[in-house]
C-alpha cells in the first residue's frame, strides 16, 4: 500500500497545492467541495453534497454488486478530512501560495483533503466486505452563527449513520516528516468560551469616589479567574483558562460604565468542565460584592477527543508494518482542540498525527509561514487506506 501511495506522490502534491492556492473559510468551501465531489464521483463513489452545509459524504461498497448499500454485509468504516482554511494572509513566497487575499491554509487541511482523495483512489481499486465512507468536513476551525462547527452539522445531516469505526489524521509541523504518532486515551481538549460584562457606574476620572469603577472591579475578577486552575481544580485533571480580550472605555479621564471580557476554557474531563463553569460564575459574583453587577454567557464548544484503544492498536500495527517501528511515536499532548470528537463520540475512532516538519525549519500552525514537507502525503494516505482495509476485512 505504501508503494502504491508513493506512486501517487505527484498527484497528491498537485491536489494539495490546488487547494492551497484557492483556500476557503469555514462553511464557504464551495469550490473545494465541488472539486472533491467531482473527483470521488469519477472513482465510482456515491456522493452526497451539501452535508453540514458545505460538506461532502462519499460511500463506496466494497462488493460492487452491493453499490446501493441496501443489502450490504459487513461494517462501515469512515475516514474524515477537514477542508477549511484560516483568515490569515500568507507570507510564503512559493508558486502555490494562496491567491485569495487574507485567507490561507495555515493548518494543513489542504493536505488532509488531498490525502483523503488519495485514499479514495486506492480503495476504489480494492474489494472488501462492508462499506467505506469518506467525510469531507467543512468548518473545523469556526462555528456558524450559532457557534456550531462542521462536524456536528454533518452529524445532524446523517453523516455518521451506520458507521462502526472512524479514523482521521492531522499533519504536525513539529514532528519529523513521515513519522506517525498515536496513543490511546485523551488526544485533544474540550473547549468552551465565556463572555462576561462587568457593569458599574461611570464618571469623571478625577472623582472616583462618585462612581462604581468597573475597571477596578475587573482587576479583582481577573485575578479570581486566573486562580481557578491552580486553586479550585483537581491538580491531576488538566485544564487551562485564558482571557483573550478585555475592552473598556475610550478616554483617559473617563471611568466607563462597563468592562467586557472573554476567554477560553480547556479541559479533558467532564467534571472539570462543570467545575470551570461554576468557578467562572463565582469569580464574576465579585462584581456584586463590590457594588456593581455582571452578565455572563457560556458558548459550549468542542468535546474532549478520546482515541479508542482498539483503533489505535490497529493504526499502530499498520504504521509499524508499513514504515518500521522507529517511525511510530508517542504523541506530545497539548490543550488544543479538534471537533473530530463529535464523530469519535458516536463510533470507536482515533486520530493520529502525521509528521510534516520541513527539515530543521518548524513552521508553526496558524502562522503566515506555515508549510509542510509534502513527502508526508503518501505516508498518511497509505496508513489511512490500509487501516480501513484491515478493519473491514478483519
């Protein structure tokens, strides 16, 4: 399988660079999804467009006489690739640089989409029991007007109906090109956002005794918020709380009526999520103790993502046989978030990291200079394709 994927190197690079040149933001992936649908339809897949708004679902029954899936035997294995780009202006001076002002594939979703097309090509040449389902997902990076991202929108449209196992990958610019990193258990953090307003009574900066200063109150609230993780949470349950924006006033000599702030909360455990919500509320109650008032709203984001032990074992087995044990690593965990958990919460699943580092030049994700070593593309393609085949044939 690896040799077959390596023979597709030129095509994989061409697809990746095409998507890189014409990036589209979340829920705006019209060109990308149309191109994807065109390619997989040409390979014989049954295609549904507009899934989760701008997503594509493509099914292939392994036994060609069972194309409609109505009487299929065996399992359904799904593979997901996200398609959306970021609102970043690219700084790379390369022939395939973004041609869309202010939009860039700065996280590798162009590569994910290209590799899933490679998987589609390889699996179309196979016979197997059951069915393969390709999930080309929109809007992993953003939510819609209701704050809901592409994965749950695809789930609402039936993308996971009947699925028995789901896998995915994510390129990693800090991992040596072609290495694979996977481990059972927590993979990425859950994330929620809070929006708060502290209300006071404004007035002249020269007469602070006549006002209720929301800036002064906010200082105490911020200290309380920053103390939650270190003083209110169980130390062995990872969590992060960060304030990302604070806005108050317009003039140096005017005490404002309000202070607006918002931040992010990351967690690995449901109980930690509950405690974070309770403690943020408690911190904001200081505003009332100090004579002011507050408003608080939570936006529920992505759930924590857990990699299923059996699926991880299968990925590791495949990667070890295709690449060699020395190229299969343990991942370096951080508190980033991924909405793949909406899929893997509905069926056993796992996401592995695919090394994409450019020699000694690490290109950070979500950065104007992000790029990958394209030699990783056949590796990811082969590992995904072989994993799914072994699962269905097992």
